[in-house]
C-alpha cells in the first residue's frame, strides 16, 4: 500500500514538470513567431508596407514665404506681431539663423548642419528646405506640440519633424535617472543670470540625489576660475578691494569666496535690510525660469517620452535661443568684453597647472573672504541706501 502511494506522488511530480515544460515551450514558439514577423521573415500574415503620402513641399514653402516673410514685391500676409508671437523672435533674427546654417561651410560639416542643408534625393527632387525645417523646430519648441501637428500646413512627416528637433536619440539611457519614490526622470537646471535675464551659465542634468550642492559640484561653473582663464572683475566695497566677482546664493550653498549668502535670521536693522535686498535680487533667477517656460512650451510638457540626452539638448537649445533673442533686442552683456584676464595665453607645464589649481581652489574655499565680503556689503547697503 505504501509503495503504491509513493508511485502516485512521483506521477504527480512528473505531470507537474511536464505541464510546466509544455507551457514554456509553447511560449518560446510564440516568441519565435513574433520575432520572425518583426524581422519580416516567414509568416502567414502579409508583410506590412509603408504608406506613401504625396506631400507638396514646394507649395508649402511658397505658402509659408507668402504668409510670414514676403519679398521685395509684396508684403507678408501676417504682420510682425504675429510672426514674433508664433516664432518667439523677430523675422530678422530667424532669417539670420537660417542664412548662417546655409552659409556654414567647412571641410567636415557636422551632421546637424548637413541635415538642414537642401539636398537632392534619388529621384532628383530637392529635399525639404531649411525654412520649413527650422519652422517645424521653432513651433515644436514654442508650443510643445506633437511632431505631426504641422503636417497639413508645412507638409512635413512626423518622422522628419522629430528628426529636425533631435536627429539622434540614444536608447542606452532609457530607464536610468529615476528616483525610487517617483517613477520618472528627475533632473535639475542650474543657471546664473543677471537683471536683464541674460543667462551667463547653465547646467542641466544630474542623476539621483538632486540638490543644489550636487548640481554645483558636477557643474562647470568654476572651471574657468580654477584654470585661471576667468575674466577679472575687481571692485571696491566699503574701502576694501576684491579681485573676483560674486554670485548671490541661498543658504544651502557652501561658504565660498565667490558666494554671497543671506542671513538665516536677521538680528539687527542692517542684517534685515541686506537680507531683503539680497533675496529680492535673487528673484531674477526665478524670473528667467518663468520666461523660459512662458516662451518655450515644450519645457512645460511632461518629459517622460524623451531620453535624458534629448532633454539636455532641448533645454540648452531653448537657453541659447533665449540669449539670442535678448541679443537681437539689445540686452546682451558680454562680461568678457568688460573684463580681460591677461593670463589665458600663458603656457604652463603640468606641475605649474597642478599648483595653480590647488591655489585657486583654496582661494575659492576661503571662508574668511566670504565673511568679509558679506560684512562689507552689509555696511555698504546700510551707509549708502
């Protein structure tokens, strides 16, 4: 009796293993069939072919020229106010960008420049013009719409519009840079701006552990200072001379000689006045973030469909276009034209560069200079304003 029960148990175990093996084998066969279908191999279903849509690109370009650009014979259909609202810039600046792309001629043209240059295809037809491609890019950045939103007007396919915005999208970074508590990429923008909202420095990215200190340590904000190539900007405050400029920062930043932080708690009228003025001046960076989001709608859109490198290129592109617009409107402030550093042309060996790096690093981390500068600024505001 006991022997029969033992055999019954073995039959149950064998039957369970056989069923599991059968399910796995059927799943594998189904996977092979799907791979063959995707690769275009043997399959009972007919092979899906790409649908050809005849697009009148020449007509679309001529219509775009008549609507927004015009020529010597006729005025454009829409006035300059409409052009500035839809292109986020003047027509003069847009034409300058297109002409610079067409006139850029070097021995090895970068791929992103060659893509916008007109070429002939195998049938002898001229490719999509740079005005149509640049218009597609600007509209996607300005409104944050899908790549195929302007297919009817610009006669550009979705794939072409996507390539105009970003031709090469790496896939190896998919799924990285995600926080555990939020299942989406978390990235930050570090920027330095002035009162005219000219962005002097920008750093976008940083995976995990995003805070001001990690962004600062990974950015290139002080690379020129450490290499002794930063422009000199000496100034005098409260009868003391300082050789480097300074940045207004909040309390989380370290006590460096180039940072001026506010007081956590104001203990007297002087400190209270300095705290109020410093925090008011720091609102410029919040203003520039608001201007970027208001001008470029793609920044306000969800970022999940994009890879991290694509997001970087989009953000840097918006920042550069923002500065170009300010330059076109006469708000540029080039610090390198105001202050000159005579040291960049000096040739140094690796020992001298190492000693220079150590010395500059110690100067940046000089806590005494940080405290003295803030104290002099407090006295200067109290005595003169």
